[in-house]
C-alpha cells in the first residue's frame, strides 16, 4: 500500500499533467457550464431577494439545507459529468482510477466556479434592480 506521502506526490503530479493530456477541453468546458448555471441561479436570487449563496450555506442552519439542495440540483449533472470524464481520462492515461482525484477534479471543475460566481451575480442584479424599484 502506498504511503500518504507517495499518494500526495502522485496526486499533485497527476493534477499538473491534466492540462496537457487528452480530453483537456473538459478543463474549460465544465467550469463554463458551471458558470452559466451560477449566472442563471444568481439572477434568480437577485430578483427574489434570496440571501447571498455562500452566506446561506455557511450562515444560518435553517437556510443551509435549502441552499445546498438548490446548488446540488443545479450542479449535479455537471459534477457527475466531470467525474465520468475524469474516470475515462484516468483509465486512458494511467490505466487505473483514483477515486480521490476524481472527487477533487469534479469539485474543482463544477462546484467551485458555481459557488464563486452565483453570489456576485445576485448582488449585481439586486443593485441593478434597486434604482428601478425606486421609480
């Protein structure tokens, strides 16, 4: 069994190899898909006055469950697609599948961009709507 240090070294080497390897298109396509969904959901949040997404997740417990459910509903297909494509990539390149790497890549390509973009979009929409509502 590989030591933790060997596993970490392999993981970092594999992550750094991905942009140059086959199927590199997914490293651009999946974050773009996540961003599109985040923009859609952020616009909806801004129009409905929903709390900022990250604040809802890390803030009040009563809002957390619904915010996580809503975010998962939006990103689940992209996360699954990211995982499947990474499994295919690993099978082609390494002739093995490393589940930990699959999870990290899926999170980095789908969930992180979604979480970063959704809140600022909602704030922009709220601010843009505020002057119009005063009229």
